[in-house]
């Protein structure tokens, strides 16, 4: 449990490190390498059988994310070479994605023996204690409005942790991974409803690709489940 918390905090720290050195669109796009790494690591470390369908779903989802992000990717369109700080930001973002993928594998392993509430509680406590170590590095008191927003963010994050842990309890890591891309799609929806941001053509096309990848993996896993059920029914009882 403590290792899961430490890994999660390290991933967040590297993510913030990347954010202050990269434009936001680039940092977000690089972070979306995590689902792909989850699939790779789940094959290497968990021994999950990764069929071409899961690889395809993750790859297609990543394409959708890049389509959404493409108009905002300033580093690729500037024509200038990356500076040292930007290179460090890219490395930090990719390492953060890799560490986040490891954290997901730890969750997948923990759900085999621990209840969801225990996993989420230990992660929250560990992350909170480690976050207190940042107090000497420029901590500023929050206004009431900022504190309210932070509490709301914590509540939403805790609920997301519970649901994510439950997802890894009921499905393999490589099955859950492609659905990470829907967070960008939901960001578009929230941006429209909360801030009036009108989706562009790139957002709509990329969103359709992301949704298609998710629907495909759901359909494929359902087909596999039906095949396994038919196999069990056709196998005569032993003994």
C-alpha cells in the first residue's frame, strides 16, 4: 500500500515538473502515453495475454487524443529546436506516464487480496503525508474560495480512485487502459457546459475516434466472455 502511494506521488511530482517546462497541450498529450504503457507492462509483469484487439484499441485511442491535441501543440509547429528545459519537461512527462502505469499495475495486484476501501484509504493517507513535505518550498495560505475548490477536487479525486480501483478488480489492466482516453473527451464536454468552449472539428473527430476505440474493446470483451461461457457449458463435468 505504501509503495502504491509513493509511486503515485512521484508520478504527480514529475507531472508538475513537466507542466512548468512545457506548454499545457504537450504535457497533456505526453501524459496520455500511460494507457499504452499499462498494456505493455501488464503483458510483461502480469503475464496478461494481450491480443491484437487490445493493442489496436489503445493505439486508436491514442490517435484520437493526438487529433484532439494537434492544433494546440506549439512545440511541433514552431520549427525551433527544443530547449534544455523543454527536453527535461518531455522526459519528465514520459517518466511520469511510466510511473503512473506502474501504479495501475500495483492496484491490479492489490485488488486480488484487499478491499477497495482499504486500497484507496492507504493511497490517500500516504499521498497526503508525502505532500506535506512540500510545505517548506513556497507554500502559500489558501483563500476560502481556493480551499473550497481544493476540497471539491479532493472529493472528485477520491471518488475517481474508488471507481478506478473497482474497475481493476473486475477487469484486466489491459482492458481498462483504453478507457483512460475518455477523460480528454469528458474534458471537452465539461469545457463546453461549464465555460462555453465550442468544440472544434479536430475535437469532434478525435472524440469519435476515442469513443469508437472504447466501444470496440467493450464489444470484443463481451464476445470473448460469451465464448468462454459457451466453452464452460460444452465442457462435461469431471469426476
